[in-house]
C-alpha cells in the first residue's frame, strides 16, 4: 500500500470514528494503523500524526509554507501545481496533492473553518482564516481542471523603518520624508498594483504615529497590524446564506468616526466608503490614510472619481473633496525580481480652470537618487503650515 493511499485510509478512519474536527493523537493513529494491519516505528508514527494534524486541523500540505515567516502568498492551481511567493516573486513549491479531489477537500475544509460555504451552489469563496490569512477558492466548473486556492499570508509583525531600509524598499531620503508626513499628520493614500507592499508600508508608517494617538482601522479583511499601543480594528462582515447580516466598509467608517479617532485608516479604499472617508478628511479628521489599487499615482484621481461616481457623488464634488482632503499620494512599485520600492510622493492639485484634480510629482525616488518635482513646493508648504520642517532633498 502506497504512503498516500495509507494516509487517506487512516484519515478516513479517524473521521469515521471521532469526527472531522478530531485532534489526531498517536494513540488514535496507532489504533487506526492496527485496523489496517500496518505497524510503524515511533518516528514514522509521529510523522504521520503531524501530517494528519496539518491535514485535519490546519492547511494540509500547505501548512509548512504558511508557517514560513518569509511567505506572503501560497497559490494552488492543481494537485501538482503549488506556487509560493517569499518576497522575490513566484516560485514552484515542491508540494503535491494526491489528486484533484484532495485539493477540493482542502478548499472546502478551509472555507468551512472560516464559517463559509463552498459547493456547487456557491462555487467561490473569499474569507479570512483563523490565523489571519486571506483565503480565496474557486471550484470546478468555474475553474476548469481543479479547485484553485489562493492564500494571502499576513506578516506576523509589522516591518520597522530600519527593516524596510535594509530590504531596499526605502532609502534615507524617502524615509525622512515619510517620517515627516506622519509627524505633520498629512492625509495620504498609498497606491500601487497587487503585491507591491501597500499594506506593509502602511502598517509600518502607522507605527510611527504618536503613541498618544488613537488609530481606528477599517478593513474588509484584517491585515494591518501596526506596532502601536492604541489601535482599534473594525472588520467588515459579508451577508449570511439568507442574505442578512451584511456590515460594509461604509458602515464601519461611519462607526469609526463616532469612536473618537485621532486617525481613521481604511485598509483598502475600493467602494462607496470613499465618500465617508473623504467627508471625514474634510471635516477635521486629520492624519487619515489608506491604500488604493492603481498602477501609479497619476491614476489615483481617476480611480477615486470612479468610486465616488458609483456611490452617487457628482464628478465635481469628488474632485473638490479629494483636493481639500488628501494631502499626498505615496506610490509603490514591484519590479520583475520582486523588489518592492517606494518610488515617489505626489500631491493632489486641482486645475484652476476645470477644478479637476491631478497627482503632481513632488519627489521621485530611484536607484539614481531623488528628483524634485513641481509639487514639492506645495508639499513643503503644507508641512510647514502644520508645524513640521520639511527634510532636505538628497
């Protein structure tokens, strides 16, 4: 009997005897092995116990990857196609499932552990696991050959500025300007594509906030874990199977504003919550911030306009609120080697004729140094108005 077949038979015996949520102990596994007519040595028995624990209570074959502190994403495209990102781009992992049915079982069990349904009637799921990881799974026939599993693994602790500098994400100049932005309590957004490190940078910057400040974080799925003594996290909730119980990000932004925040943070601005966030930033809630998906800072005004229009705001009102409420946009980029870097700081500047906002470069950072942009004077003026001396350039 092959090892995968034996493992499947022992797993099924444990489920039949003590249930799917049982904790596989050496005694229970040894009993199941005897029923199969198999005797293992102590080392092999303990190895099987560990494997079964991961399979029944953890993420199965993916568990070792998710325990690796370097891993940010684990992707399963099929039984023999497991990919992992350790911060240097995607690489093939030496992990295999026995067949497509095993991938499907794992996807359904992970969804069930998060209190979500995954079957023919609901063939995809987006949920948060108990360890804080973000799960997305799709079943056939939506995915052609096999269930597809995507897991975003959160960092257990936020990076420090020193760690970001050592990793090459920032340099001395960009660090000084980011610190000054936080000290001046500028309202800002961090933009970039998927996997550029927006959440990582935001969590690090929030750790620079004055310890006396109260930070209210609103997220669709909890990922931000700043090193700060006074953080309150609010997490959105999807509707249940009956379509009731929905708590949206917009609901949570409104609640956060009633909780005496010093800084309101939206983990990712992606919907109608942009209206309440912009309103807050224009009514005395300084220092608010968040992230937004955009390929570059120049695309942020159009992205915010689209979100505002979908929420019912007129175009002119969106641009007016953005111009008055958002002081800066920090842009990130991830190169082909997986290196994530802060590439610039832009200011939101309205056109005097049309009133439409554009992201004007204030500082551009690259391996060749820092380059001043036409928006630098506006950024320095805003910092000085708030009592912070702008850093030197270069």
